[in-house]
């Protein structure tokens, strides 16, 4: 698989104009442009806007949903593939080598944007007004990119990238809200998957349920699932898992004569002290205190 460690190689291999900067480039894609006909990885963050008429984009393991104008976010060493693309309208791509962020606050801040870990079918679908916001920021980045590079250029370009990421975060929140019906279905499916985990002996073979396992069953990335559940329920996926585990523990403490250690191990906890700490955090009581309260 092809790996691009520098921008010049990526541009040259895909017959693009050579980059103006060795660690940062922008490209406005005409309708007949195609990048990466074969799967590739890179050392870059890639932020793009795509409005496709036909063709397939995949990254990670999922096909990209191109029914509307969408923002695309990938991080270094993510597998990406573009095939037979035909655009309805112009699109753009911003390439940022990870070294370009060294010493800038985005070096750490960019990791806080969960959408870089979303799968391709979880792309950000923009409204016409939101598209205009993104294009305005792109034009500002492009204008600075094409000027003579000086001591201010990097900070100016990255400030616009930061704005693009902040707006993307806002627009994702809007997307979660607008897709409440879909979100509600996901919450139900998550709850069902969690319940099934306890009834099909998965506890015995896989231990405690975790976000990665349940997200895979729902064909979602762990971070997208957690963000979606947070928007819909106010709780992240791991918080909902903990609530479910403690409710199950409370039911067993009420309805059986099992010892606390037996209940903990039956629920997949290998560490009794961890079970006790989690139980107290969720209920305000230790399992022993909860049991004594029931007896009284």
C-alpha cells in the first residue's frame, strides 16, 4: 500500500500542482479530479469538502456517503481510497502534515475533535448556509497559502483551520439534533445490543462489555456512537454501560443469595475492588452497604 510521508510525493503521484509549502497544501478540485485510485496512507491530516455525482470514497473500512455535500476528516495513517469520482460541483481538500502543527496549540487540540475518528458513513452533511461558511474559510486559507510565506503565514492559516474545525463541531451537533429519529433508533439498538450481551454468554467469553465491541455490532465507530448517545441521552456510551452494569448488579443483590464477589465475577468484573468503586460511584453506597440497606 502506498504511503505518503511528504506532500510533494502525494501531489506528484496524483498529477496535482506542486505544493507551495512542504508541510501544508490546499487544493480546489475541479469536476474531473481524482486522488488515490488505490488505497493509501499518509502522515497528514486531511480536511475536505466533497459533493459527488458518482464514485466511491472509502477510509477506514467504510464507504463514504456522498448523497449530499459533506465534510471529510482523516488523520495520519488512516487508509483512504478514491475511485471513479465525478463531482456535482467544486470541492476542496486541505492537507496538513502532522509536523506542521508542532509548537502550535492545534497540535494537542486537534485530538479533541472526535470526528477525526468517525467512520466514513458518519460524515458531516452540510446545509447550504453551512457550505458557504466552509467555503469562506477555505478561500481565506487559500489566499494566505498563495501569498509569500512569512513569519505570520503559519499562524494565520492554522487559525482558519481551527475555525473550520470549531464550525464542524457545531454543525455535527446540529446534525445529531436534526437526525433525532435516527438517533433514537441508535439508542434503542445500543440498549438491545447491551441486553443481548448479557443473555448470550458474551460475558464469559469476552469479559465486560465495552464501547468498541458494541459499536462494531451497530456498524459505527466508537467515538461517533458515544457522541450520538451523549447528544440524545446526556450520557456517553461508557456511562450507559456502567449504568446498565450497576442496575444489573442491584437486581442480583436484591434477588439472589449470591455473595458480592460472585455477582461481580458473574458480571465480568475480574477486579472486585473496581466493581466496588464503580458501584459506589453510581449509587453512593458500596455493595455491602447496599445489601445491608436491603436487609434492614
